[in-house]
C-alpha cells in the first residue's frame, strides 16, 4: 500500500485532526482509490448476490470516517486500519440485519425465491469470523488487531508493525499464531478462514 503520497496523506490527516476541513477535501481524492480497493477486497469474500455494492460500502465508510471526532490520526496506515475496521463493521451489521430478516424480524412476506436470496451463507461465515475475532480480542487484543489490519485492511507486515508500534518479526509471529487460533476456532464451528 505504500504510495508516493504517503507523506501528503499523513500531513493532511494531521491538518484535518487540527480542524482544517479543507484538508479533508484534499485528502479524499488521494485515498478514494485505495478505499475502493479495500472495499473490493471485502466484497470479493462475499457472494455474488450480496445486496451491498462496493461503491455503497466505500460511501458508508467515508461517512463514518468523516464523522470520527476523537481519532488521533497518526499516519496513512492508521487511516486505512480504521477504514478497514469501519468496513468490516458495516458488513457485519449488514449480515446481522439479513439474519434478523431471515428469522422473521420485520415480518415482511416474501416469495420462496426472495427468501433464498436472503439466506446467504457468506453472511453466516462473516458473523462467525466476527465472533471469533471478538473472542480473540478478549484473549489477546494485539493478535486481534493484527488480523484486522492484515486480513481485512490489506496492510503489509511493515505497515501493521508501524500502526501497532512493534517489530515486523513480532507481527509475522503473532499473525501466524492468530491464523492458527482462528482456524481452530472456525473449524470447530465448521466455517473456514482463507489466507
């Protein structure tokens, strides 16, 4: 994810944090393509019939990011780490609402074909992964953050180390342990985690 504009993005984040709204207007064109790429990575894990589109995910994430009042933006990698977290939560919320609808919440009558579209297996997998990550976070917060940044955020080992303030070797070691732990957890619930 390293780009020639990393220093520019970092400076604009600092300016935005300082209250310069013009910095936000300059920032978004610089990061939009990367936000879109991040959203595409998320959406590739979803089924083709997923009702949330890539552009909608980017737009929703953008709206949540610009409303972040108390974030001490450190740098570009930190911004994308937060963006990844926001996108994951948006998809989890979407999956939960589908599960709610599937179980009769809202009590809207649908045809059998419409009902099949709602019973998307990927939403179950996403919820299982989210719940496993919450369990991992309770046991080891840093490993949970590493999964968030590497798997969902698409950050490199170097960028993840920068965001978390640890060495790259620590990230590699804990990433391997976190993947093994999640694999075991998800295997028990018969849901897999692709690398």
